[in-house]
């Protein structure tokens, strides 16, 4: 089992406000802010970063909600719910939540040994499927378009597609050509998942709940020069509204100054 790249390690306190540091870190706990509108809803909190809901497909009523405290969400403050929309739900409905102002992440070229390298883009989130997963499709990762269905044209993501695989998958897409690498953790409803993605133009890896799931070193399958943006996607395969609960988000981007 490979070791996690160093990009996931704790950052020294005295480096947090150093503009010469690497990496740049953007975090959102979804604790502060307002939800505005439906079709073009922008989530406050890290509002300057520009969280945007997009109706990828369906009746144009995809939405996000702030979820108030409940017994089921203890120890998870700041929960948002991304859903495909309740109006005339149909198979193929899809919603995305993207961090628009970070559009422009280009995967770095890892020059060090994988296990010791800081030269990865690192994404982490905590998510939960609250009720059932029978008709669920979900992706979290980096994409070059927030309104492209499914895996899009270029991207790296953690994927759960119940009709294809019961486990978490690592998916890389380059020029609409996708390759999925199956993990070992079976996805269940009402379970929190800690998803960690590591991505460079030569190597990508997925960890879930602290356990290694999958990796690829086939660089021809990984987008290398396309600007990418962090995106959550949820879709339904039947006439039912599907949703995902999101607790927190972080991205770390290596820099050279």
C-alpha cells in the first residue's frame, strides 16, 4: 500500500500567512454564509471563493440548503445539502457545486519520489448519502467544466456509480476518454466518508476514511495542461430526487514563488 504524499501533512503555523509558502490552502467548513437563489445559487461563508450551483441536466431546480442541527449530524457542524431537484425528477437529472474562483488549477509535474512529494494538488471532503443509494451517481474532484454531465471532458475524481460498482472508484478523464480504478470500500447510505484525492499529471491516488483505494500512473489518461476547478456532482438514474450532504472542503495547491 502506498504512503500518502506529504501534501496532506500538517502545515506549520508560522507558514500559514507566508506568501512564499507551498502549498496555498483553501478551506470551507460551510459554517457562515447565505444561500442565494436556486438555479444560480451562490453559497456564502467562503463567498469570495464563489461556490456555484449548476443545473447540469433536469428541470432547472437543483439546489443547496443549509441543514440545521439534528441528532443524525452530531459533531458535523456546517452541513450543506446538494440535490438534483424535486420538480418532475427523471433519470439523468444532475447538479454540480463548484468553486468557481479557483478555476485555473493545472496539475503539477511530480519530480520527486511519490511518497515524499509535495507536488500534488490535494483535495479533501466529508460527505454522506443520507437515505438511499439505489439510484445514485456522485463525483468529487477536479473538472474543466461544471456543466458537463458525468465525468466530463477532463477530470480527476472520486466516483460512486451504483449501477457500475458498489465501491468507491478513482476516475481519470482526458479528452472524454475515462478510466476507472476500483477501490475496496463498499458505499453505504447514512455513512460519513472522508475522501482524499491526490493529483499530478503523472500520478493520481484516492484514499477514503484513511484507507488507500486506488491509484494510476498512466499519464496518458490524466489531464495535464487543462485548467481545472473543484466540483461536487450528484445525479439520479431514476425518477427520484437524489442528494448528498457535504460537511467540509479543502484544497491544497503547490506553488513556486
